[in-house]
C-alpha cells in the first residue's frame, strides 16, 4: 500500500496486522478485541513521567484504556481530554500523598513519541473487521484511514465514508481513541472527525 510508504518516509514504523495478532511474532495484545498496544503505551508513560512510580503509571494506563461511560461519543470526548491534559495519578512520597499529572503523549516534542502505521489490523467486535490503515501513537489508535480503489464498484469517497460508519457500529471500541479519520478513493483524499458527516470532510493531501 502506497500510504505505508508515505508514512515510512515521514519516519513512522510500519507493520502488517498479522505481526500484531495475539498469536503473531509481535504479540502486543491479549486477544482480537484489544484495540490498543499495551507495551508501547506503558513504555511511553515511563519515558515521559520519570518521577512517577510504576504502580501509579500502571493505574494511569488502566484509566486511559477504560470506558467511563456507556456512550461511545462521551468516551471519545473523555479520552481526548486526557490526551490534551494528561491523567491525574496519586502516590505516596515518603509520608506525603502526592498528586501528579501523567502524560502519555508528548505534544511539545513529537520525537519522544512512537509512531506506527498498521495495515489490516484485525479487530473483533460485533463481527470481525480489518480497517485498511490504523495510525498508532504510543500504542493508541488515534487515526483510521479507509482506502478505496477507483476500479471498484464501491471505490468512491462516499463508499470509504460509509465503510468507516460501519466500523463505528461493528467495532466501536476502536473509536474511543479516535482523533482523525481519512478517506480516499485513490484520486482524492479527505479528512474529518468522528462525528463529521461526509460534507464536513475537508480536502487532505493531494
């Protein structure tokens, strides 16, 4: 896929979803229902928060990936707030209780983050789906890209958009972490947000 080559040229690591399967050589997740990569997330928490004990960072990781609501959109809003502000954690420093804010993405120096673009990442929800490309930052699936070929009968921008809406219904866990969605028919590409309708997707890289 050409898009993986573009990601690689920007300094991203790239992978096929089979490498990251529970029984694959990468083995970063326990089962196909997991949409985050635990090891990169925990590594980022440790790297970006050197003064916070590991136990507190483990609690932060659990909070980052946990649903706080039955409403998928509310969960997305809650996550994006944590992404921006960090996660409050408590621990003891000697006899004193301390509250600190743990970051899991460095928004000031992007070189301190781990970027990974994955093709055909299998996710099990209401049924099994494989989005074309998922963009992970520190183990979190922040971007989803759906690609259609112009030779296909459904190879349209609208077809790509509709496919993302199907993913939202069938694998909602993926979209708790979503910050950006990209669709392309091979001739043009558009970018939008989780709640945007097709008309609100704007032009993206020619």
